[in-house]
C-alpha cells in the first residue's frame, strides 16, 4: 500500500505534538500519584515534612488529615523538602476535601514561597509573617459558601498586620467546597505566558501578568475555627511537559559528576579507554568458546560509549549489565519482601494490642461528640431565640395578677366576714333561754328542798 509523503509528515507532526504535550510527574515534589499507600511506614511522606499546631497531621494509606473534626482551633501543614528547579511550564494539582458541622469554619492554603516553612508553626494567610511568593486561599470569604483567591507577596507586605488583607487578592472565584462527599481537584498551571487556576476542570481565574520563578517550595496548610472543618488531602502532583526537566533527589549531583567526567583531560581519556579495552577483552570469551555462568562478572565499572568499538563488545557489555541489574533487582525485591513481612507481623502484633484500647477510645470519643452536639444545640437555641418578649409577657402577667388581687381582696374578705359573723337575734335568744333554764332549775331546787323531811335536833 502506498502512503503519501504528506500523510507521513502529518503523522510525524502529530507524534511530535503528542510528545511535546505529554506530562511528566516530578516524583520528589508529588505524593499520592502512585498505586498503594502514600507513605511507606504511615509515619511520613518521602521528601515532604509534616508539622502542626495542637495536632500532628494524621497520615493514612490514601490521604492526610491536616485538621481533625474535633477539637477546633488546630493547624496542620505539609511542606516539600525540595524546591522546584524548572524554568518552563509546570502544573500543580491538589485533591482535597473539607467536611464538618453545619456552621463549621476554617481555611486551606497552597503556598509557593522562596523560603520553606517546614520548621515553623503552621499559619494561615491572616497570621503568616512576611513571605516571598504565592498563596492560594480556600475559605468562606464574605459568607459566599466558599471562594478561591490568589495573593502575591514580594516579601514586603505584612498580611498579619494589614488593615484589610482581603483587598490584596489578584484573582478569585466562588466555589462551595464544604461537605461535598468527594475530593475537589484544584489545579495551578503556568504555561505559555499564562498563570491559570481551575477547580474540578472548570476555569477559576487566569492572568498573563504573573510568572512564578523557579527554586521555590510548595506547601499545603490548613486551619480550623472554633467550630472546626476537617481538611483532608488525597494527593499533590507536580508535573512538567519536558521529560529532561523531571527532578529526582540528587539529580543535580549526578549532572555535575557527568560534566566532570566529560571534562577529563585527553590523557585521562586514553588511560581510561585502555582500561576499558582490557576489561572488555577479559569479558569477551575467545572465539569458538561458549561463555559460562562463572565467567559473568558480578560488577562492572562505568565506561564511555565511544570506547566500545565493535558490536559484539557492545552486546556483551549490555548483556552483562542487564544481568547484573537483574540480579540486583532480585536482591532488592527479596530484601523488600522480607522487610514487608517483618513490618506486617509487627503491625499485626501491635494492632492486636491496640485494638481493645482503640475500642475504648472510640466509645469515649462518641460520648464526647454526643455531649458536644447537645451543647451546641443548646447554644444555638440560646443564641437564636430572643427572651425579651417572653420576660415582658411574664412581667405583665404578674402585674395584672397583683392588680386583680388588690381590687378583689377587700370585697372577698368582707363577703367572708359577713357570712361567717354570729347573729344578734340568736345571741339574745340563747341568753334568755339560758337565764330561763337557770331560774327554772333554781325553782325546782327550792321546791324539793322545802318539801323534803326536816330533821330536828
């Protein structure tokens, strides 16, 4: 089948553009981008430093909790130990989540500063000292339900002492980030003379007046309020479009060693070439003789590619180095499997001892959370209700009752006294009856006395 040359050129340009647009992850500035846990030992993230104020960031298998759901007024931070050494285009992507109570509060910052703050107390934009770089702030600015704002500082502005630091932002957009039940993707992109901020794939704001320099450090910090929000970070990935700019720990040292190697004097190159030729002569078996496993070297010294002339020497050198690399990888794998087994056994033993204590702690935490919810409900009721009208109503009721008692009490007492007082007619009748009874009794007594037998002495 005949293929036109124009089609070949189009295909070549397509492959070139695809290779140019490919993203290469900078591993020493990223975490969470690979399969498996983000921490090999659950105590720290490689090439990142974690610190906090009142709370140490909790590193789990798939995320980092910067601020806890309880208690409030806590701070947590993650800072890269290596700066970004890249003059060209780059992208930084953060996946985070915020969850808390209905009226929870707090903020999240992404930093790109000249000086790393890994040894300082974590701070937010409003409490940070003077810094040189960029801060991207996620909070509930002006009660909008959530916003993303960008701030720049050349090291001369004191945000902590500024009368209104919110007016210093150079770009912002609204984004309701709380209690979404999923991770939000916040992306910083510096490419083709533009600095762009996007959230969940949607543009937030961009500018062509900002160009961040290289050699600065990335950081992620979070602060919670009295009614706390829990901020969690799932991954932070820094990437670039150029494969040769990918940074690895110690890459600059390797580059310097390579330069020194190629800057050797000609005499040193000649001596080195002679040694390499002797080494390859020793490695290459005589013609007609099959090599044995015992003749394969266990280690080879570094050689220059230009010193290997024949294809057979090149193949032998490559073959031996691949086998040596394979043996070393097998040894490393065996060692890693042994370490993993030992750590797993140690972890199982530790979890068996910690499980009862964890259950008790969980029960205590649930009880404390229950008491806190009840206290917050009572506080919300007390803060939301106005008792002034109720007290006025009670006062009026008491006053009206007092007036009624004062008005009706004399009449009621007169009525009671009038009904209960003794009758004068009855009193007179009773007095006359008593007197008549006394007189009648006296008359009867006299008659009996006069009619009785008299005794004479």
